[in-house]
């Protein structure tokens, strides 16, 4: 058989609508590139997050073995780079893995609101909200999940190449509900999504926009026959 000489790439894509980079984003880029050893690409000036990641896939021609992260521009990873890389690499090395992320749920109810889909303590993830680390949220232990929050999504190139990245026609918001749309596709296709025990800080308080709810309702119609869902 011909040998595949492709160099395994570790790529991070960070969509941002900010003209001037925040200190949080500058620190995140530095952490990924100079500490954790990933190649970072900012996706700036894009009309939607759907077009941002689809454009990245088209431009960089994701190889099935590439490790690819999509994450928010307002997070700080509160974990050592060696442990971070070990957890991500181990999760993505399993052929059945779809997406690995920081927060998610093993149950998705028909309303598709992931943080309401399981009783408190039975989801997956731990997050500090705000700049002072004084607002911690514990979702639950690391485990297989149905969907993941878009604050951080990691997957091999073969997963990104298998799912639809284009915004559904019924979605109104250009920056909303992409995470559930992406990760639930992986679940439906038989991949196993995974919550990782990685602590992080999120600048945003996580209050959804009106367009988030519009896209949520459109999603529930698109995947009505697959809901509710569980691992």
C-alpha cells in the first residue's frame, strides 16, 4: 500500500468579531502556540461562525488524522499544557470519538437546551465565569455526552469532514447554536462525544441572545425524529 506521508497537524481556529484583540485572547493564543504547541489561526471578519469554520476546512483541507480545535475567543485554560495535551490526544486517539469538549450533557431533551437536559451534577464540565474566578459552575464529571458547548470543541479531521458545517437554511442567527448542531450530528452518525476534565475560565456570563433561541427552535424541528437523545 502507498505510504501516507501527511504530517499530523494540531490546528486551533478561533473565530472573533473583535477588531482589537483582548488581553484574554492574546494570552490564549500565546498559551496554545508557545506553551502547548498548537498552530493557531484567527478567523476574523467572517459573516457567520458557520462560514468561518467551513472556510477554514476548505482552506486548510483537513486531513483525517489532523487534530482540530474550535474555541471561543474569551477563554483561559486553567490547566497545565502537558495534561491538556495528554487528555485531548488520548480522547481523539480513540477511533469512535467524535468531539471532545469542556462542557456537555449525556441527555438532550426535546427542547435541545443542553444545560437543562440533565439534573444538576449529572452533566459534564467545570467553568469559572467572569474575570475574578468568583463564579464557578460545576456541571458534572467527565463522561460520554450527546452534545457539547461550543466554548471548546476538539475533533479529528475525519469528524469535521463527515458533518455539515454550512448553516441550515432555517437558522436565523449567524453565531448561535452551531455547537449543538455540529456535535449532535456526530452523535447521530455514531461517534461518541466526550466531556474532558479541564478547568477553564470564560469571560462571558453565558446569557443567550434572542437569535440563539430562534436557532434552537429550528434545530428541534430539523432533528425532531432524533430527540430526545442520550448516550
